[in-house]
C-alpha cells in the first residue's frame, strides 16, 4: 500500500527534483532531502521557488524562443 502511494507521487509530481538530478548528475532523492531540510530551515520559502520551477518546467515548450531559419521567416 505504501509503495503504491510513493509510486503515485513519484509519477504525478512535477519532476523538478528529478530534472535537477539529471542536470547535475545527482540522485533525485538527495535533492529532495536537501529541499526538505532547506524548507524546514527557512520556514518554507523554497516551496515558492519549487512551484515557480515546476511552472517553468511544465511550460518550457511555450516559453522557448523559436529560432528562425532565415531573416524572412516571421
């Protein structure tokens, strides 16, 4: 039962920690734990940063600047 709950949250989470883990080549569990510890030390302010990063990751396709092939492409 607990394993099902954990796998659900792993699949449905925003993927911010796993994205950072891939970029920094670290385990995502270490990043999650450091995020949790940092949240307790700073009274929850990293939660806002996490939500902003989640928004950016979810909408990164829309936020990318499209490169034009030539000057005449509009």
